[in-house]
């Protein structure tokens, strides 16, 4: 097991850990979470021995192997499969020695050990890992130099997974994976035979691949059993309890202090006043938890355009005269929320470039609304920011006549506060750079927002803020992401980009996830089974009206849930059940029952509206 005993460490005088302890049991899969800049990556470096503790101890079983992805695989002429095989240094060493060993006893020892570590199935295991991370059989034989840095990061991840260290440390591994690779990694980590500690802001991975959460906050580590959603509930309950206790203590202190202030000067009450002062001094005060800084995104709202905002008929698009996507027949309205599904290399980015007017049509016809404005965000744009300029400098280029206070207000709307506004971009965190790029992409209130992997480098709170902003945004959204939680919360339409075509995916994300994790391909419908007369589909206006009804029902359920939670909080107060407050308690109980009845009806209406919409879109 991994034990952290009273560890302390500071960077440039700023403490990251202050006498904190934690224990990770053998074989556990644990997610390490906490605010950006809290010290998660530094903790990994301390565990690996790359940094020296100021005090405390980090203990591991003797001879335990620690593995992680610290950097990408170098560009070399070695094939991908051989690069991964070489990661198991013991196997590679024994295989090499077996070629030259002369002593019979040593030869027997080598062969026994090779059998113990299952060396003969190594190539099949390595190939399986590479395939799961997106490399087909032919690509596995190609040299590392044939792949870009992002793909070589996948090779580095494949290598460490193949080596199977006793303690696997992974720092945001899904940042360079697509949705398919991220889902494969979730499944692989869930059955990994040793201990895993993973830094991630991917809520889906933290719910499905780990069984515990190690939370880093205010220089302390706290271990929670259960996946992320369970941790979030437990933490909220602890914070609520601490807040309640702190308020009661403050009220008690105020009451005692008022007695002291009133009677300190009276001889007859002096002893009692002194006694109360001692009571205050002996109280073990509980500090109320500080509220985390609100993570925000404030997208400007566009004016409304007549539908459709984009229509493509018989379209084809590609590069150098070679079509990547053909026979495109697509329509986008301003209220659409569309997720693009499909493996890397199938054409998702090509489609995004076509829709954003970054690639021309090779054939077919595209019509756009005359006043259509499009915002485009891709990860490469974060890397193209001017590192020697401040965020305000970036905005001033677009709004040279705007006052500094207005520029700062724009930055604050994306969570970049006064401290970051005048900081050089090169010194900002990855999440802060992503926020700046999102701000620049939405400056002119676009009617269509195209987002290609927007959550890389964003922490969980920022991802939830992005979901809220996109939900409130009145423009269309085209979304490419490996974050299943984001897709499920934002998208209401799915397009599958596959084999040179873009088609509606009629099932939901859970079905797509099951499809990716299974070896079976979706069966093609038998033409003989197709009914002779198909039911006429509802009009676009009918579907739009049904979508609006679903959203209204969802908002109604949300409001009733908020009311229920507030009433439940009131009823949880133990003072409500004492003495003269019994009557008040009965009133709140009656209101709670009324809200629960209303909530049940609202949920039934919501489900009915969803069924109508699904029937209309089928």
C-alpha cells in the first residue's frame, strides 16, 4: 500500500502540503481531485522521488514498481509495437539474455521466469492495448517518427499500461484521447490488476473507473470511498455540517461575550464574567468552510435568425482534391445541440472546418443565413495565444476603443479575474488559457458555436460551469469531446461521422458507449424487413415545439427539486422538533408533502413530453 505520513512541501514559500497524511490500499483505483494549482502533479513527483519532502515520509512496499506517463515517446525508427514491448524491461532483458545464455541452470531460470510473467503472450497484449488506444494493425508496425506528438503520447500511455507497474500514476490521460480511446481506458483501468492513482477532471472516468477519491484542498488530503458522484455528495454534507456547527458556535460565543461585556465591571458578576471568558477560550472553534470561487462562463446571446442557419445538399469536402466526406445532406437550426461521434481520422474536424468556413466545398450546395456569425474553438487555438501578451492585450486588439474596466468585465465573465487580466499568457494555467480562447471565440455573439475538445485543462467545476453556459446559450452548438458527461448534458442530437458519411445516430450515448466497448458492429437493417409505407415524419416546426415543451418541463422539475432541497434542509434542523416549534415543523412537513406531489406530477409530464419528442424524431 501507499502511505503518506505527515508530509509537508512548499514551492517558492507557498505551502502545498502541510502535515497531511493518507493511505491508498493495495489494488485500489483512486481518483486524485482538487482545484487547479493545489499540487496534484507535484504530489506525483514527490511519490516518484523526483522532489524531496521537507518533512514526513512516503512509504511503498519494497521493490514496488512505480509507472507513469511523464513525456511522449521520442520520434524514432522503432515500430509502435516494439516500443511498447520494450517498456517491460524485465521481459526485454530476459529475452535478450535467453539468446546468449550458455549455462543450463541459468537457461532454466530464464525460461521459468518468462513463463511466470506470461512473456509469450506479450505481443498480443501489447497489440490489444495499442488497438484500444486507436492504432490498427498496420499502424502498429510503423515507426514512431511517422506520428505526431499527440499520437506518440498515446504510445507512451500504451507502454506504461503494458508494463503493469505496481503503482500506476496517470495525470490527465484522456486529454490526448478521443471519446473512443477514453471509454476504452475507463474499462481497462477498472480491471487493472494493481493500484492506480489518477488525476482527472473527467467525471465519467471518475465515476466508472475508480472506487475511491483522494481530495486535495487547503494543503490537506482526504480519502473518500466511492466514485466521484458519491464523493461530491459526502463532501457537500460535510461542508453543510461544518457550516452549521460554525454558526452555532459563533452564536454561542456571541451570547457569552455579550454577558461578559455587560457584567465585567460589576463586582457581583465579575467571577461569572471571567468564567465565561474561559469558556470562550476553551472552545474548539470550527471554521466555516470558505466558498470556492465561482467558475463562470458568460456567453453573449445572439439575435435570432430564420431557420435553417446552414443547409448542405449533396456536399463533399476534403483536401488536395481528395474527398474525406461525401454525399452530405445536413441541416442546422439555431436551437440545435449536436455532438459529433466517430473515431479520430473519420472526418469530425474536417466537418467542423467546413461548417466554420475554414474549408471550401468540393461539390454540392451550401446555403447560410446572410447574417450568420460562427464561433470556433479548437485546442490548437490555445497554443496559438500570444504568450508575451496579457489577456487584456488580446481583447484590446479586438476592441481598441473600449475602456480597461469594460475589458476586465469581459474577462471576468469567463472567470479571468483582476489577477489574471494583467498576467502574461505564458504564465497562465492551461485552464485559464482555455477560458481566454473561449472568450475570443465568442466575442461577437455567434449564432453557431463549434467546440472541438473544449474541456481539456478545465477542472470539474469549470466543466460544470461550461455546461450551464451552453444550456443558457441561445445559439446552435456543434460539439466534439471525449467527455461523456458534457455530451450527455448538452447534446440533444447525435451525428455519426464514419466511412466518409455523416448520418444521424438514432440511439443515445449509452448505446453508443456499449457499441464501442463491444466487438460487435451494428447490424444493417434487412431491406426485406422494411415496411412498404413509412410513417410520415412530423414537420420541423412540430419537433421544435416539442423540444421547447421538454425544456419547459425540465425547468419546472428543476425548480421543484430546488424547493424540495430547501424544505428538506429546514426539516433537518433538530431545533424544529422541540417545544413551541412543533407547530412550525408541521407546516413545513405539509409544504414538503405538497412539493413532492407536485414534483411527481411534473416528472410524469416531463417523461410524457420526452416520449412525444422521441416518437417525433424516430
